[in-house]
C-alpha cells in the first residue's frame, strides 16, 4: 500500500472514531440533561446534603411516621445537642444502614433514634423510587458504592442511568425550571419544599398541616407475623445496631404512637409485633420506647392529633410528642453519652 | 445478571472496552473470561455442570475424531478398502464414544430437570408420598446441552472436525449473550466468528445498538405492560370473564415481546462484538400453519430438532420398518405419510418436555405435533376441497384466513399455559366467545400507579403493539429497517434513537425489568 493510501485509510479510521466519540458524547449530554431536568429535588436531597456536610449529634431514622412525628428541635431542647431527621416513607433498615455509613463517612453522629414500624419488617423493599430517593442523593464515596453493590445492581438499568423514570412526567415537566435552577446552583433552600399540605424544615422534620378525621384516607395495615417477616430487614437492623455499637453510638428504638382506631382494628397483630420487638431489643440490650404498649399513657392516641389512620401526626402534635419523647430520653439519661461526647 | 439490569449494563461497557483495546488475537480470551464471569455471577456451583458438559463433549468428540483420522490414515495407507466402508467402520468404532458423550451430557440435563417430575408422577401412580429433591437447575442448561450435543453429533457424522483447543470450545459453549435463552448456536457457524479478531466497526455497533433498543422496547414496554394485565386476568378469571379473550392475547404479546425481545438484545450484544448469531424469530404471527409457525418461532430449536432428532428418526431402521408396515396396511400414499406424522408427534413431545417437565407442556407439545400430523394427513382432501370451492392458494383473502386460523390455534393452546387447571382454561375459552366487557380493564391496577393510570397504560401498550405490527409487516415485505435507518444522517439517527429510548424509559411499567420467561427453560 502506498503512503498516500495508508494515510487516507488512517484519516478515514480517525474520522470514524471521531464521529463515534462525538455521537456518544452527544447522547451522554442529552441523557445527563434529562436526568438533571426531570429528576425532581426532593427533601431527601436536603437531608442527605445536611448529614454529609454538617455535624449533627443525633440522627433520627425510620419511616414516614418518624419523619412527620419527630421534630429534632423540640426533641433536643435544653440538651445542647443538634439533630437531624432523616426518616422517610420507604426507608427500610437497609437504607438506614447505608445512611448511617454515609453519615459516619462525613461526620461524627453521637446517638441514633430509630423509629420502628412493624409493617416495614413484613415485606421486601419495593423496586424503584424508594431506592432512588437515597442512592442518587448520596455523594460519591464508599457508602454510595456499597449501597449500589448491595441493593441496586440487579435493578433495571433505568435505576442507574435514568432515575427520572420513577417520577410521572406530568409532575416533573412543570417543575423543570425550578429543578434545573436548584441543581445547577446547588440551592438547598427549603422554601421549594413547602406545599399545600406539608412543610419541610431545615432539621429534616416534615410538618403536616392538620386534616379533619372525615378526610382521613383509608388505612394501610400490614398484619404482623414473625414467621412471615422478610429476613433481610432484621439482618440490616442487626447490622445497623452493630455498626452503632462499634462506633460507641447509643441506639434507641422507638415505636411512634398510633391512633386508637388503628390499634383497636387489629390488636392481636400489634401485640405480636410489640412482643417480638420488645424481646429482640431486650436481647440486644437496646432501649425500646413503645408508645403503644409500655408508654401508651405518655401520649394521647386520639385521632385529632393525626392526619390519617396510619399514625402520621400533624405538626403541632408532632412537636408536643417530640417534647415528651425528649423528656423521657433526658430523664432516663439515654442521651447522656451523646452529651458527654459533645 | 439480567440483560436489563444496571450491573449488566456496566459489565457490558467494561467488556466492550477491554475487547476492543486488547490485540485481536486475545479478543476471544476476553469473551471467554467474560462468559465465565457472567455465569459465575448467577451461580458458582452451576459452573461445574457447564464445565462437565464442555469437558465430556470436547473429549468424546476428540476421541471420535482420532478414530476417524486413524481409520482414514489406515485406508489411505493400504488402499484396500473403499471410502464408504472406511467411514462405516470408523462410525462403528466411534459410536460407543458418541453414545457415552450423549448419555453423560443428556443424563445431567435429565437428572436435574426431570427427576422431580418422574418422582411426582410415580408417587401419584403408586399412591405414595415421594420426596421432592432440591436440585440445582443451572442457568441455560437446556440451551448449552443442545449446543454441545449438536456439536458432538456433527463431529460423529463428519459435518465438522473436532475442536482441538478446549478453551475455544469452552467459549462456544458458554458465550455469555446466548447462554441465557439461546439462540441455540451451531459450532460450524459460530466458532470462527468467536475466535477470530474483530476490529471496531461503527456500522456493526450502530446495528447492535438499534437491535438492543428494539429488544428493550419489546421486553420492558410491551411485555412489561402486557404481563401486568395478563397476570391480573388469569389470577382471578371469574372477576375478569368479560376480558378473558384479552387475557390470552396479552399473553401472546407478553411471551413474544419477552422472548423475541430478549433474543433481539442477545443478537444486538453479540453484534457489538462483531459476532452474528442465528435469528430465532421471523414474524411468527404471520404464519399460515402450525408448521409454518414453528419455522418462524424459536427457529433455532426447530432446526435443531429437525437436524438432530427428526431426520435421524425418519432414516432410522425402526421407522423404515414402520413405514414398510404402513405402506402394506394403508397403501403407498398414506403409508408414506404416517411415519412422518409419527416423527412429528415424537419431536413435538420432546419440544414440550424440553420447555418444562410438566403435563401442561407435554400436552402443549403434543397439541402442536398432532395438528401438524393431522394437517399432513389431510393435505390431499384439503387440496381437493379448495379446488371444488375455487380457492386459490395465492389469494390474499385465503392467506389472511390462514394467518387468522393459525393465530387462533396458537392462542387456544396458550390458555392452558396460564392456568393450573384445564377446567379454568376451558371456562375462559367459553367466556372469550360469550362475554365481552372491556370496562373490566379499568378495575386492574397498573402496578404502583394504581387504576387511575390504567387507561394511559393501555393506550401506551396499544400504540406499542401497533408499532410492532407495522415493523413486522415491513419486515415481512423484506424491508430492512436498520438499513433504512442507517441511510439517514447520523444526527437524525441519534435523535430517533434518543426519542425511542426516552419513550421506553418513561412509558414502561415502573417494575418492568423481570427476568426472561425462556431463561427458566
């Protein structure tokens, strides 16, 4: 082959490779833009940002009842401790474990309060949204990699590459402008998270506005049976407790008060659940504050405190309850270790 | 590692990078390592079965080749024997090794796949409790066993020379895109492609990506949505009696979308590596008869059965004797047809039991076999009837009728696929003709999105099916869709690809990435 032919062939090859690289880059840019624009900024974005950038002494973990029921400021009044509520609906023990790993990577938490909702221990975590809620907000690091390796790798490719798929277009499209603005300017202003039925606070507490009982939605009750529990939930709860123990972080389990109608609807199931967790935490030597059995008198179960039958407290009641919970913790020196460390 | 999972996407990207970065001579080693890594991700103990099957067929094929070489060397040396006699002698000497290989290879499949079925039936027969053994069913065993058997028989029959490199042969058996659910590959067609160097080719890459995208569309959007509604209908047939007919139609979409989509992804992935796999589908719902359907659906299983079961069976001594007996008893014409009918029934019995060790599948296989056998026997009366009625085979109306008739026959058998009791299937078939209340769809929840989303999800599914139909018609007419796309300007191709990808991502069900139905066989 002549030199001119050789160089022409080389030019052709380079051109082809260039076109391929250019095409792939163009595709990647469009896909990144779609993720930026269509993946909404949720309060979990703020929560994860807070715990990975600022020191918080007490972390409150668990499910939606904890998110709407524990206000860290009311809880820790007079203790000199700071706190953040990183509960969320769909937070399973596995998520809590990796959130704790993340917190330990970035700061030095001194105590953990864990909201135990027995219903969450019955089923496996649903594929999709609830994972994305956490994973995509995690900053790059060991915890993010471990979370992917452990829980996400077998989910469909959209989970990793197109997280916006879990949010209906009719809700994400109208928000494009503010989503892009918040993401591109790294804006974590909580005013974006204020809605008509709830308000998110900087300490992670989600304040629900009161709802009349006649407007309560139908309850979602999952009957409890120890033999039908998904084993991975207890496995991760155990891992979380061990992690806290290794780092000398006090761990306190709490079962949030439930409305009386709910408790009366299936008392046997609740009794089985409370017995199971009481036994478990006794074996683990973990303090367990159950506001539906041992501490049932500590807070009212009247429906007027709630926004539904599932046990989500309204804002004022949540602050009141948090104060009571804080007093119990203080009176029993449960946070003394955290205060000493501080 | 499902093909639609995040981890597989990452795995594929890494393997592709390594594959095109290493020198051409080493590319097949990358594929072999990737294939075993892929397999071990699913199950480490299962690799032992894969290795066993590979080793047994490799060694027995080598021995057969050695015998053949020695025989031909000996006859070439003294020249005393004619070639045919030498081949016959070599075959006779090699036969025990071929049988040993077959027995060991098939034996593993038979033990792992059929032991519990046999125990269960023996228990029922003798009214005794039989234990259910916890047996491992290695990923893709039905597929790679057929590939290895095909290779062994090809060497025995002299269609191909035995492979000398065990690692290259191991790649042929374990090539990761096709081990999950086929297509069942042939050694002669694959080994050269798998082991020769491949330079990066943009056209191949684009074609591969288009094929993958099309497969993902079928698996996630079509099969995903169809599966949700089909499952709800068959889970509570009484409550959905008004849409029973849609239940089976949705199953057609689900099964075809899942299997052919999975194969599209497989072929597309192989194409990214510069490897062309055999096609497994050719618009099966445009088939004009059941036998035509089987030439269009799971093509590689059909051709495998034809080459390695049907032909040997038809030319076997036993079948010859049966043929002679039939000719004596029923005359020349029918006597010639009856052995073919019998072998069709035997082949489809095997097709049924290959899918799953259950009476459902045996019944389904026999249903297909009996229809094909009956059609062969009735070919002459049909021809005469058509002549009397002045029906031309080439008329469009007749062609359409044949397509519809085949579609109905196929769907009738699929009612039994989706239920545990035959009685339910018969009841649902009855409702399909007597009840029609499409509004019952609105009671079915669209997964996490609830019943509110159901009309939109059905619209999405409907549009998807229309797109599939249009593409199928174009392909049936011989239009090369990817060729047409590749003639467009690159930016236009990118925009079309991105819009299509966006639609798949946004409009597929939220929990769409189930496994492949055919991977369980």
